[in-house]
C-alpha cells in the first residue's frame, strides 16, 4: 500500500554517503569545540555520539568508523590539547563498546542456526502427533533447564496441553492464569516472580514464566510457555526469541488444520 500510512519502520534501508559525511563534520566541530574550551568530557561525548551515528546512519563499515573516531583521539593527543592518559581512556572506552557489539553479533550467530534447525525439524514431521513431539523436543533442547509447555486452543476457545511423548492431554481451567491472559491479549508476558494464585503456573515449582501467543493467518492457535524454578530467569529478549519460535510453530501448526482436543474428559491443571 504505497498510498497508505507506514505502520512499521523499515528493516532494510539504503545506506548513503551524506549521513557519514555529516557525522564526520559533527565530530570535527565537536573536537574543535572541546579543544577550545579544554573539556575532555565533551570530547568523549562527541566521539561516542559520532561513533553511534556513523554506524547507525552511515554506509561505512564498522571498522572504518572505529578508525575515524580513534584517530581523532590520537590527533588531539599529538596536538597536546589533551594528555595521552586521557586519550588512552578513550581507547579503553571504544574497546569496551567494540567488545559489546561483537558479543551481540556472535550471540546472533548462535541463535539464528538454532531457529533454523527448529524450523527444519518441525517442518519434516509426517503427521500431527509427530509434529507436536518434535516441536516439544526442540524447544526443550533450546531451554534444557526450564519446563516447556505447548498449549493449544480448541474450536470452542478452550486451552489444553496436547498429548506428547507418552504424556496424556490435559485441559486448562478457564481462569485468569498466565496462559489465558496471553491467549486473550495476544501479547507476550514475562513474570519475574510467580504468584501461584495470580499467575497459576503449570509447574508446581515454577518461580518465573515467559509466555507468548501462537497465531497464524490472523487465527489464535495457542500459547508457548517456559517456566523456570529460578526467579527472574527470563527477560524481554527471551520473550522475543520465544515469539520467533511461536511464529515458526504456528505456521506449521496451521498447515495441519486439526483439533486434537481430548473428547469426553475434563482435565484440570492443579
């Protein structure tokens, strides 16, 4: 919809030269200002702002931006405006920032293959029950220290735990517990410290919960939930990663178009 209002920020956008040039001018002006007023804190602030701006808006690679900013620190140190000790502190700062960025890059490289394997394994399931079993096993491999729960919705709007790996199916009581809140709202939820009466965890020993909705093609299909015996075990980042797993799971689940709700039973979760 070209004529409509954009609802989300673009993920891929063209990189142009002029933002990099503007940030270099900003860095130069800030360096001159800091030298004139002999303010090293201002100089550091200009360096960090320019480094972030060059990486976010410019087209030059990360290492080039690092050389530009670190080179500015060398220039002012050689010129005698600031001491070498102050210049060294800038290098330590940039080393810390660089290590932090590389940490996130390496972590992303570890996370992406895990979800690729998850998608590959569940997509190869020959039938519905195998799909549920494989999905549960893959999620348990991703979270070996946590309790994994796949919670599905039936045609009547009820929630249940499907049968998997010999476990019998169980219905969930209609209550204000975390799965029902997430299913009704369609929004992820992170509970740092569980209240048994309020959050109603499925695992008796749960101290924290992360729960995300499962949907596909505008249809609510259920909830994926992890529960940990440690308080504060999950963050919003964990909710985002589990949401990605839920998106993959929901797409494959929708393809089966089946309802595996046990008939003639009224299982409750204690």
